[in-house]
């Protein structure tokens, strides 16, 4: 038994170091997308202002959400203040929640096909500019936004935790 634990540890370590992490967006996901009026500096800046403002507030909204149904209900209840927030930046906009069209997108090395997805989409002006999107539920983009300083993250290896328990 004592010999098998170090062997398992080495196998898990090699697997962990060589396995490429892919982010797979689940079928039950709810996306969040902001489409700029155009690609001018002003319109792209407005897009990022809207994105940053709403991303922080949506993070708070989704913090304790456990199911897609609960997330959907919270978004629908929040539509009035979401529209108010967007109106602070431009009155010519469309805020839509439901099945919305998305183009093909590559995210962290994984290509996601175009199609209609459950999403909150904010179209600024004519919506002819570059867009920004992420997954609001489960909160993949909201996690990315909070993980800017990775030097302060403590990484633990599952097998090492088990070994520590045996030695205790």
C-alpha cells in the first residue's frame, strides 16, 4: 500500500501537468454579450464602459445562484435596472434577454459554433461594431474578471492532500 500511493501521486502529477485545460460552455449556460455601435474608438470605449459596469453588477446578482432557472428569473426581474444602466451611456440601444444569435467564437482554444443561445444581449446604437461576450451562468466570465492577480492564488494538488491525511 505504501508503494502505490507515491506511484498514484506521480501519475496524477504527470496528468495534471500535461493535460490541456479546455473551457467547455455547458448547454444550460446563459451568455452575456455587448455589441458596439461601430468600431470607432468612442463606440468601443462605450462598449467597454457598459460591459464593465454591468459585469460587476451581474456578478453580485449571480453570486448565490445555483440553477439556470434561478439565474433566468433574476435576470428577468433585473431588466428594468439593466436598461437604466445602459441608458446612462447611450439612449439608442436594445437590451434583449432570451434566445439570441451568436457568431462562431473561439474562447481559450475551444471553438463554439454560431447559433441561438440563451443570453442577455445589449446592442448599442446600430450594433455594427466588435462585440464582447462571456458566460454569465455558470459565471465563467465573472470568474475570469476576478482572477487577474494569479500570483496570490494557492494551488493545491488533490493527491497531495490525501497523502497529507495519511501522514497525520
